[in-house]
C-alpha cells in the first residue's frame, strides 16, 4: 500500500506543478503593465499609447502606465524594452525609427527584429509638410522656389535624427532638389513648440501630433506625404501632386521583450484588435489621420520588415548616419 500511496502523492504533486503555470497564465494580467514610449509627451507615439492605453486599462482590468523614455534617437527606450523582464508586464510602442535605425546606426546594442516579439499593429499615418503660419510660401511649388532662392536658410525641424519625420524631409530634399538645414529635437512636442514660435521653418511631422495645431491655425499645412489626400485634411494636397513619385508614411504597433509568454501576447493582441474595431476608437484615430492596421503579430512584423528594407534605401541614398 505504501508504494501505491507514494505514487499517488507524487502524481498529485506533479499535476499541481503542471497546473500552476496554466493558472498563473489564466489570470493575466494581475498587476499594472508598463508601456515604454521612446519619445517625450506630446508626439504621435505618446498620443497613440495614451489613447490605446486607456482602452486597454478598461478591458484588462489593470492600469497601463505610459513610461516616456526619450533620447538616443529612440534607442534608449528601445534598449530598455529589450532588457526588460519578458513576463508580459512590459510592452513597447513600435515606431518608424525602429526600422530606420537598423541602417542609420552602424552599431546598436540590440537587433530589433530578433530581440523583441510582435504583439499587434496599431495605425498607419501620413506625415504633413507644415510651415510656420507666416512663412512666405503658400504651396509646395512656392516652397521649392523659395528654398532654391535661399539655399541653406530654411531650417527643417524633426522629432529626432533618423525618424520618419526627419527622413521624409530628406526624401523631399533629394527629390525636389532643395537644401534645408536639419534641426533635430528630442520628440515632436518640443519641435512643434519651436515651429509655432518661428524658431524653425518647416517640419514633416506625423499627422496625429500636428493636426490640432493645423486646425487651430498656429501653423500651416502645405501637403501630406501619403500617395492620396487624407480624409482628415481633405483640402490639403499631397506632396506628390508637385513632386511626382514622392510618398512616405509612418506606422505604429506594439511589441514585447523576446520570451514574453504566448498567452500574454495572445491576450494583448486580441484586445488591441478589438479596440481598433471599436467605432469610437476608429473615429478618434480617423480624426487624427490614422488608418488602423489590425491583424496577427506575424502580420505586423511583416510590415515592420518591409518598412525596414524601404527606409534602408532612403538612409543609404541620403547618406544620413548616426552613432
């Protein structure tokens, strides 16, 4: 009898050990989730994280805490996410700089596509070529003419070296044949403040972070960078209407440290996709000029790989480099 009892006891203990991880996964999340945003408050990445974070907090029953970690051309926040515990309680706001930096920097302390795992896509947005309200040019054609007559006198702001905001401007410079002095900032927020104040002349900013200032009349939109006009700014032409073939856009999503439990990835993916399908959320994103990109984690990573290859060509063509 004793051997049988020992066997039964061992079997029960083993069952308990096997069941424990499943139980631990079933109550995810059971504490607040940290969402790292690698830019300061006020820019598109921050706006999207706060908008989606509020929705996720309600659906998950736990606070989603936005942690802004700006600097290093987006790499400081990214590296923090890479090094975070892969327990499902740290996520990262993926942005175009994560694809651009793979080529822009000769050496990074991480491999983005290998050291992080995808959760879900969020939105794709156009950038907006925006000037100070008193800038002499009223159209893209007039801007090009002014820039050619005033070489190196036009100051082009960006949210940081290597961002889509920066490289959209670099692409414009190369295709329009103009020179502009690049003035990088640590995020779109401070760059916009100086644009409104007239310290810089133009920015190719992501639509969500600049659109309220355009509507308020504190700055002036010349064109959107997408292939078609945006429903959010229907009267604003595309850059391509003046510079044929020009197209640029920004995309955003969510990732987590490599090794994050599959159950956590699946739950977050499900809730993000549900949010993107929600009529209220869709209306808010549309008002910011955003087009939802729902789907599986693998589909989002495919977008990121494609954009990494696309921007590598732009970086190489512009000669931009960062260390």
